[in-house]
C-alpha cells in the first residue's frame, strides 16, 4: 500500500489501532476485529504478536477491505540464549514473508539486547544499574544485516519501535543515528512513539525533523508524569512516577506534534497503541479508550492544520 504525501496533506492522516489490547480482553476473532475497525472509521490496522496470524486470517482481513499497516513482533531479537533468539528471528522472518505475500508495507520489531556486561571496570558506573544500550550495536549489525537484506529483497520496510521496556537498545535519537549509520538501508526506519521519550526526558518533538525520512509510522500513545511521586522516588527506584495514557491524557501537546508531522510531510499511518490502565479490563472499556484517543488525535490534527493555514495567510499578507 502506498502512503501518498498529497493524500496525507489534503485528505488527512490515516489512523489505525494495534490489536494487542483487544486480544487481551478476548477479541481474537478476525471478523470481530474487522467490525470494530469498520465501525470506528479507522483507515489502517496494526497486527500484534498476540493475534493468531495465519494465511487464512490475513485473507480474511483482506476480504473485509482492512488495510494492514504493518505486522509487529517486538521480542528480544538478540537474546543471549541461542534457541530463544532463533525462535524470535524465525517468527520475524515469517512476518516478512507474510508482508511480501499480502502486500503489507512494513514489519515492526525490537532492536533487542544481548545481555548484561560483566566488565568489572564498569561496576560503579551507569551500567551497574542498566546495561549500556550502545553495547548491543555490534551484535545487532551482525544479526540484522541478513534480515534487512531479506526485507529489501521483498520490498518490505523493517522498522524499530523505540520502547525501552522490550530489551531494546534503539531507544533514543543518538542511538538511532548510530543504527542508520551502521546499516545504511532506506528500507530501515522507525515506528516513532513519543510516549517513551517523555519519561526518558527526551524532547518528543525535535527528533521528528532530524529523522523525517526514517519515520515510517507513529505509535500514538501518551505518558502522564506524576511529579510529586517523581520528587519522592527519583528516576531509578521504580516506574511509579509515570503511566502510559491514551492520546490527550498525558503530557504531550498533540497539536504541536501534528504540526511537526505536517512540517516534515509525514505520510505514514498513525496507530493508537492503547496501554491506558483507566480503560482496561473489558472489551467495552478498551474500545472506549481507543475511540477516545482517535477523537483526540483527529481534533489535534484539525487544530494543527488550522494553525498552519493561519500562518500561511499571515505570510502571504
């Protein structure tokens, strides 16, 4: 499926949702998933690892007119255990093959992490608390070079989520720069999720311009920061000071974010990744959360386009 720049600028962005949270509350049937997709007025669908994928299921989505933006499989692609690693990589290769057969433009995954260093020279440094992400780069290049070549041969894009909680080293702009320098392929990119940047204290807006040609999709998720709790526990004790929220219920200025997407000519899907605990526990609540997030995103896009139109008029006058 081609995502045209003209379409994104004139007809609006394309919105979808990730299947994970709905599967968690018992919606595992393709027809029921398609019904919600259609009734909600979505444009795309991202199929996660918990959905039981098969040729039959993919044909079912195809027959219902569902446009699949990507197949996502975020597991530790650099697992230290050889058997575990090969299992993950085989499932990733399988998704690249499915994407090729069914005309799905992209497969999303994690950059992985090979394990903790036992270097005694670093015991009292940052690595004593968390392994240095950059330590994984060499192993990532070795493992992913053939996977990128496979994706290139199939015409499938390979994208990396920036979540730090998935044994994933590609979590910040300086690390993304290293990633694209070490494997220089136009088929390699990002599924950009601003929610992860917020709780890492990384600017979620400015990297959009730097990595404009590498941002293949957006994961629309917000983060709420509890500053009172943060002042008490700090950033290393636990994660009780932040929570994932649906768009509009956290710290991100979505209108500003949408303006940035318009500025860079973003032409990919915007997928709601619902992980808001306040909208969980039942299919009804999860669906309500996704739909509320969609409404906020569309409103933010409308505001962003209106602001750009006003600026254009001022510049012309």
